[in-house]
C-alpha cells in the first residue's frame, strides 16, 4: 500500500516565483511563495497548509532535511515576500516520520498532526508542537515536539495517511488510520486528554466489506455531533464508501451512507468530506467517473436517506486526493493531481440556478502534483502546495489571488 502511495505522488520538479495559470472562467495568477530545496526546509509536501490569524502558513513535508523523513514548517510575511522557518525536523529516535497529513491548531494553541511512520513501533504517531517559551532571538528557533500517541499496528490501528486531525469542543482529537484495527482495514480513533496523558479509543474498525476499508483522510463533524468520512475501498461494489458515525449510548454506530459503483459516480474516495450548514456532504473520488480520473460529488439528506449528485468529472490519469473546501457562498474548491495539462489543477465549482459552473487553474511548466487541498483566507486568496515540480522536484507552496 505504501509503495502504491509513493508511486502516485512522485514525478518531476519545480522552481519559480510567479507564473500564470490557464482558467476556464478568467485569467488568474499564482505566486510561488516557497520552492523546497530538499535540504533543511524539507521536500515533497503532500498536505496543504493551515493559516493562523496573522496570515502565517503552517505545513509538513514528507521527506528532506537531516533524516530525510520530513519537517514541519512555517511561512511568514517578511516585507513584500515570504520567509520559511523549519519548526521541527523529524530525525530523532522514535520521532514521527513521513507526516503526509497537515497540522492544525488545537484549543491550547499548539500544533497537532499525525505521521504515517515513526513512533515506538514505527506504525505512525499523533504529535503536538509548541513554540519556545521564551522570545526567539535567532533566525530559526525549533519548537518542542511531543509524541502524544504511538500506534502499535494492532487493534488500535496504524499508518494515518492524509488529512488533518479534528477536535471537538472538549478538546478530544479524532482521526483515521488507513490500516490496522480489528480487521486490518483501518479505524476511526479518538484521543482523550487527561492531565498530561492521552488515551486512545477506537470508535470503529472497518471490515473491508460493505462498510468499506482504508479510511485515509480523517473525519468531519456536523452540528449534531455526528462524524462523517470516506473509505477508499470496499463497499457494495468494492469502490469505496461514505460513512457516518453517530454517538449511541457509550459508543458509536456506523452507517454506510453511499457505496460507489466505480462507474459514472467515481471510485476510490481518498479525500474525506466537507459538511455545510444543511448537513450536505461534499467530497471527491480519485478515479472513475466519465473521464476516468475521479469526480466531485454531493450527498444530500433526502426522505430519511441520502441523494447522490455528481458535480464534476475529471479526465486524465488520477484526480483529487484530498477533501474539498467550501466558502461562505457555497463554492467548492479543491485540487486534482494528474489532470488539467497533466501536472494537476486547482478547481472551483460555483452553484448556479441550474447546476454548477466549473473553472480550473492548471499548473503549466511549473509546479506539479498537488496532493493536499486548498486553504482560503478572509480576502478570498487561495493557498496550497504541490508535491513535485519541473525543475528541482521538491515541491512548492503557492498562492492564488482574486
């Protein structure tokens, strides 16, 4: 499974400061905020970025630096440009490794993330990062890392892959592992904080059957406290599922909301779901659909069930890997990895009276293979990463301005 994932995310390199994207709706420009070198700054950022209130960007790389197993970085405005600081390099014994998911801020102000490898059993971790307790007087001040849970590879799960962790109002952490669990088909887990310790509970172990298997990209809450996500494989047709976990007494009850057929609806939903205020679910598939390179879809509650609508189909080799992003106007944003001109694209779907209007922004002769999704700021600027590029091959962080 890991070799398959690595193969999907390796291509050619990138460098540059400003380049143009072709758009269906209108011309757009994209600025490369940082080109990774493969050195101390890291290489191959699979995940997108997280934005703080000051406009700084945070993310992870899966390779590069001393141990060649990745970094956590921060990009800050300095004058008219951007400066990258490496907050932490994964190169110590039992450290996290290959942090292919992103980092998010917890309620305590620390950054939290998960890694595919590393930890005591090398089966993956959940970790936190805290800034220095005193004012930093040097150019780069490492943050303090704490591994709050190491997966054993048994019933607790192993190898959390893509996606961000999710917090509830009590500060508990939720996520998924793509394998391990009672049936070795992945889990949904919860980490509960008590003092300085964290306790892991498995909320659900996938069987790989009709319920699905390999949930690769985390979960999302609705306003009633239900959890939603996708499994990339399994289901009634073997092409993946959308599921719901509902609190039930002292546990959780799993319901399969939709099984992908592998036909016009798509197949293999690697990205998780975005939930709007009406509990409509939005997601993507990595393959299938009329163009054979994945789809963007919506599930709408309907008469006690769920109604499926395909919003868009991609053509090419492989499509989206990550979860779409919604804005306040109901637009849907995301990335697709091997479509457009072949190097990937950023897409926007806008609701119209009769359907959805599609616009794409192709990476042309510069960055390639955007694995992570899109982050929006309050001004409508878009941010993201590419895992590769054409010149150097270590990936970039980019910005699209309206």
